[in-house]
C-alpha cells in the first residue's frame, strides 16, 4: 500500500482492491486472511496509507475473518508491529519480531472461525516469519554465517521444534508465512533485491514438511510446489507484470490436512500495454486501438528518434508513462563513444551537431543546423568586436 505506478498514484486502486478482498472473504466465508508482506511500500508510509490499512483490517475482521500479517523488506517491522498484543484481541495477529517465530495462531482444523482449541483435537497452527535481514538477526538466531539461507533455516527450525512439541498431544497442521525469495520463484522488475552483493534466494526444501507455506515478496502469483505458493501483489507495479493475472489462493484445511486449493482473481483497475514499433505505425494502425485507454510503455524503433515523440504518442495513448528508443535499420554504425564523435567532428558546427545527435539519437535537420550555425556566427562576431 502506498506504492505508485511510474509516478501515478495508486491509492484509489488499492482501495478498490480492498473492496474485492472483503467481498471474497464474505463470499467464501474465509476464516483467516494471510498477508505475507510487504504491507507498505516504505518504512514511513503516509497518513492516508496507514488509514487505508486500518480500514482494511476493520472490514476484514468485521466480515468474520482473522488476519495474520508479517512484515516484508519494505516495511518497518517495529512500526508495523506496534500494539500487536492489543490488536490480537481484535483478531489481527502481527508477526514482525523474532520472538514470535514459534508463537502460532492456533485454530481448530476445519472450523477455524469457532475459536479456541481443545486438547487432542486437530489444529491449524499458523506461524509467521517476517523479513529477516541476515546481518541484523544472525546473532539472535544463533547462526555463524549472515546469509539468507542460514537465518531462514534457523527460523524454520524453531518452528519445527514447536510443531514437534505440540504434536506429542494433538494433530498439528502447520501453515507458515514467510517473506523471502525462494528458489524457483520468477521475479519481476518491481521487487527490490533482497540482498546486497548476492542473490539472496533460499532453497525450497527449507519448507518441506509444512502443510502449507504462503510466501511474500515476488509480485507474480505462482506455485513453486503443491504446498508452497506466492500470492503475488494484488496490483501491478511494473510493466514486466503486464501479463500477470493478479489474485490469491484460497486454501481449505480440514481435520485431515490440506483438502484443496483454488484461485481467487482480482480485477485490474487498468490494462497495461507494452507497445513496440515505428511511431507512424503506432499512431495509425487499428491494431493498437485497445491500448488507447491503457497505461502504456512504448519502445520506438524508428531509425532516427522522432521529434516530439512523447507529445505525439500521447495524442493517441494519453497514459503513456514510459518511452524508450531502440532504433532499427539506422544509417550505419555511429561512433561508439561521445569522445570518438567529437574527435571525428571537422569544425565547431560538427561538434554541436554531434552533441545534438548524441543526446537525441538522431541527426539534426536543416532548420536545427541553420540555428546552430547562426549561433556560432554570433559568437564569432562578438569575439571579433572585442
């Protein structure tokens, strides 16, 4: 919540998503909503963004669901975890601290909304693993190497120890939320790298043995195994997500364990269009009519960069947000560097024309050459008059 899309505010779209989420919770009689981070786009979200989360949590719990929420790498775990013990009384369970790794939300299997559990009956134990920054948590988790693998391994081991202890007296079906990059996940441009100087991925087998693992971080909804899935972001935040079908997973767990999974899809507020071709073709062809109301990323392939390209594109595609150039079939290879272009210039006018070509990606036209020649002549006459 709070993230923009290439400079376009998305708060209204995020409100619309909350409406869809609450409707799905009501329609499917959902007992628990799992949010595996990121909750906010930044550690210090705006007031209106905080208000939106507050409204969402009130509406979800009023619809009869409990909420388990972990912090991601965009969140401030301390701020997000404020008043966690108080919120738990209202059905909102925040898992943002290492101390809560082995403190699950316990619900009777197959009847989670009933609340409370009895000795001997099957339970669903929901554990939350927040984003673990290796350099900050390695010592607390008792690991020597400050790596994503080691801290995640230590965290899941704590959870397994708690499951084993509880399984001595009852059947435990374990659900784990974790904000991490698991091997096999397909990333997109709008996630931030989970590590500095390394990949930061963790192997999928760290989640072996759990009844279900709900992952956060990657923005594409995807299944890594029958029991490990990313729900993805509810909205697209980069054009690399243009082909994504946003949604969530509805998990059914009964007294015997995981009984089924079905997808729940979200309606997108706007279509995303990734267009490529010469400017004239994009402006004239009926093939691109569908993109006139979409958010557009356009790559122009004209041999020379067209003048007023963005202005002309927006006359047909008013919500063109990203414009790039990838010339095809140009008039031959240009000098590899700007310095080599300068070295090849025969005179001052050649230097000016070379600069224009360097920054615009096209040679100056006759009018531009005349303007540059006139400016140079004025400078020469001023020097002579001195």
